[in-house]
C-alpha cells in the first residue's frame, strides 16, 4: 500500500484564482523571543487544493456543516485526458469508461495541467467538461469529481455552468489536485478531508490516495 499526496503546498507566493488574494503568513511569536512559535494564517477558502460545496454557487445550497465525513472518501478512478485537445472534454471521451464510473465514488480527471502550477500557463487553456458531459456524469452515484486544474469552468465563465451542474446534483468538486498521473492504471482509495470550518462554501484540504499495487487495473 502506497500513500500518494495529491495536494499543492499553501504558501504566500502560491498561484490563486484571479481575484483571490494570496495567503498571508504573519509571525505572532518566536521560540527565541517567546519560547514557542506561532503564526497567523490568512487564507482563502479556495486556496490551493480545495473542495467546492453547493453553497459556493447555489444560493440555497448546503455548506460544509451538512456533509458527513464519509462523503469525502471512497473508491477513486483516474481518467487519463492528457492526449485530449485543449478546450472541451466531450461526452464521447467518457462513454467508454461507463463501467468504471459505476464502480467508483470519485472521478479524477488527469489533464496533466498541474505541470504548469506556478506559471502563467496554469490559468488558461485547460480542458473543461462539455455541458452534456457534465450532465451525463450526474447520472452516476459519484461523491465527487477532482481536477488537476484551477477550475472546472473556463476562466472567462460568467455562469459557472459546470460548477452549477455538478453541485446541484450533490457532486463535490475538488480543484488544484497534483500528480494524478501517478494514479493511472491503479486501484486506489481517494480521501479529501477538508478543514472543519463552520458554514464553509469551500475549504482547503489534504488530498491523498491509498494505492493498492497488488490490484493494478
């Protein structure tokens, strides 16, 4: 059994969605002066690897308080989309994997875009689910869909249609995942436990995969 970290590191100079402020780390005390070290962290709920909940987009949507812990872990399936043309992930690219989708709790879309983390290329050009592909995925009993990109919608989106489609169906959205290529062709359990924040519409999390090398797929 291997444990693979799929999370981006939170730090003051990290990439953030356009308009979202970067984290601020403030030293409150030091070992030299106070005998102990402590920091004040000012961090957006959407910083780094994080989960989006329905209240992020839907006015009447549920916040983190309403979600039990078991909704953040389950059997995962990583779909290799690195050869896809930039722009749209079509329904046709997903249909061949229907049997796998029926068996998993979390679908992780491996676009390879995390290789651009920290560069201007990360913010645009990434592939996004087409409207019919997103709608089709709501027909499965998925707990969540994760991506190695900054968003499940295009950067110039004004209606955030993919967010809305998935969240209205109770499917969690996990963004800014890393190293999904390490999960291809493997059986694994995916866990994405968020910080326990009251009334949160999103929360940073530590995403990990527990890979069973004895059952390669």
